[in-house]
């Protein structure tokens, strides 16, 4: 019964995502940027020892750090605020449907949208790599698969964070603003802040003790470090990716696994405080 | 089916509901009347288990509001619910059916029943306001509910739709569904309810059938008459209590004096061109009761 209610919620939410063209937008964004990146990356890395698909995965990692959280927040910010505004949340909660079931159904549908988008984007990049170099590209399939499932985990974390923003704002416009703010903070400003701190610290205690943890604690940075450290193409990475060498791989992996659960719990707590 | 006893809900220092008791039996239609902010919505949210009371008890067929059994027995039509414009009527009702554990294939029959059979495959975004209200009603009909809570169900409906709407409620009541609906105008609920409860500032100020409210209010009838040409002075002599306004005479008449006034009108028929006797309108009665309470 509980599963059926989550399933029908997920179904109707996915239908809404299709009709609102979120699926189309997500797929188009991921495919377009993946193709551009792999075309550009193939030229630059032509003489490297690493196989071309692994190089592409390294470029795709840097792309996905920006795009996956953005897509996740775009499709999730309306989840609760929109229902509050339309007056349907009140109605839903008079049904034999719990807040957890409603949230899980929305999460499942929106995660499906993210999954379809990343598979389409990465798949397009993989096809391009195979067309360019033939069977040799198969060496990079492991790295590509890792990129897919870690992107899904990253997406799950940011969808639930989007739900949390949605429950906090209670109005779609406010929720959109909070979502964009979160994206800027977690994806752009966080790294800039760390870089500035590392430069100012000049190899001191911050750089050796605090900085590695600070990187792992942010799910987006954990995603980047995990994929770069796990692949052979670390050399192709730039910026903070260089730090990947010094961090044990279980740390970013644990961060990637824990964040979706933590974010879902935070979203549920915030949603529980929405009075109707 | 529904029992409220000594229900109180406060928001800060202000009492949204103050010691309200009410019972709705199976098959009974009860209208909850009050101005905006009188406590109607608060009462409904309490009954639905969306919020909890500060004092008093609610039982839905013996179960606590918001409990699994109470939710399964209760249907709700929110005021101005806007269903997602991207979905079709059939998809939206199919979803609500599945949430109640029923096959989605029953959506078409439900939509047919509320007069949306032809629009089932169209997106809700293309529906008129009345059609959207019917989608709300269709979801409230799922699973033959024992208690139906309707928040301002007829506001914004045209008179024909409103009549059809009450027709569906009559059928439900005949099958034993207890119905609690709210409205801000007595003229909207008309004689289609068995009992009327009037709330004012969280307090229950009147309860009864429309006729008992009418006699309680004790409002006078209003008599208007047009004298024949040149008979103004004679008419004024025959009806000294009348007020003249642009050639029209009018005066109030207590319910008990109806016959006497009629006799006088007949006696004065030589001076009178035309006359009317108006009973107090429903809105007059409602305004009078609300004002008396305040």
C-alpha cells in the first residue's frame, strides 16, 4: 500500500516533468555540453597515454559538478512551494498519504529525470569516443559507469536540498531564489573561498588538516574528487582536482553516499514544519 | 458520523474557535456559515486532522481526525484547489484513485458523474473555473466517503452548475454520507441543507433549519405599493406608517400582522395601482443574526 502510494506519486510527478519539458531540457543540456566537451577534450588530449574515454570522463566530471546540481535544483524547487500555492498540499494530506510518502514519490520521479539526463549526456560522449578511436575507448567504460552512478547520487542530494528550500520558502518564487543561492554557494563560492584560504594560508595548518575535510564535506567537491581520484586521468584535471591525490578515496565516496540520505532527512524535517 | 464537542483553537491570544459543539449525522447536510475569518476553515482543518485543537474533542465515526481510518472515511473539497494544469482530468483523478487504493480505471465514471466526461482527456489548464471545481468534486466522490467536508464549494459557480452540484450532494446524503459544507452567503446554501450553523468570530451564534432561523430573526416583511394617479393623498391617509420615495410607498410589517395588512390593502384597492410584499431575504436574515451576535 505504502509502496503503491509512492509509486503513483512518482508516476504523476514524472508525467508533470515530461509535460513541463524538464526531461527535454535536462537531456538537451547534458547532451549538448557533453558533446562540446568531448570534442574539445579529444583535440587537447590527443598525445596523452590515457585512453580517450577516460580523458572525456575527466572533462565530464568538471562539467557535471556544475550541471547536475543545477538541473536537480531546477526540477525540485517547486515541489512543495508549488503545492502550497496551488492549494493541493492541503488536499494531499487529507488523503491516506504521509508527508514522507509524498516526498519520496517526488524524489523518485525527479531522480529519474536526472538519471535520464546524465545517461543521455554521457552516452552521447561515449558514442563519440568510440566513433573517434574505436575499441580502445572500452578501457574508459569503468570510469564512465562510475561517473553515471556518482552523478545520480549527487543529483539525489541536490534534489532533496531543493525540496528543503521549497519547504523553507513555501512560495515558488522564494524557493527558486533559495535554490539558485544554494547552487552559487555550494558549487561556485565554496571552492573560491577554499582556494582563497589555501593561498592565504600558504601551506600552513589549514591546508594540511582542514582543507581536505572541507573538500570532502561538500557533496559537489566529493563528487569531483571521487571521480578524478578513481580514474587514471587525474593529470587532466585542473584546479582543486589536484588535491584528489592526497585524499583517501573512501572519504569522498562516503560523503557521496551519506549526503543523499542526510539531505532527504533534512528535507523531511523542514517539510514537517510546514503548517497548513 | 461527526461529533465536535467544546472545540477551541487559539492562534496566539486570539481564539479562532471558541467552545464550538456540533454533530452531523449520517445522511445529514449541514452548512457552516460565517464571514471571512469567522472560523469556518479552522473548524474544517481540525476535522480533517490537518491541525490539532487546543481543547475539546472531535470524533469521526468514533475515530480521531487525521487517523488512518478517519482519512479513509473522509473526503475533502478545498476552496479553489488548482490542480496541476499540465495533467488531464483523467490522469489527475486516476492518481487520486490510486492514492485511495482504487483502480485508476474508475476515473472516467467519476468524471462522467460530475459532467466532465467529454473533457477527461483534456489538460486541466484548458478548463474553466467551474470545470476545475468539478474536478475537485470528482476526487471527493472517490470511494463513497462517509463524511464529506466541502470548503466554499459553490463560490464562483453559475446557478445551473450550483443546482447540479447540490443534486450530487442530495444523492450522496440519500446514500448516508454526512455532509459539512461552508459558505459565506445564506443565499448560496438556500434550502438545500438540513441544518445551518452560523459562526461569528469563532463562536457559534445560531443553529437550526432555515425556517427556524427565519422565525428566530423575527425580521418584518416589507410592503411596497404604487398609488393610482392622483390618489397619493388618499393612499397616504390609508397607510400613515408608509414612507414615500419617488411615488412609491413602503412600510415594514411584522410577520404576525400579515393578514391585517392584506385586508387593508384590499380595502384600499381603489387607490392602489400595484403592490408587493417581500419576505426578508436570506442575506437580510444572515446579516441580522451576525450583527446581533456582535
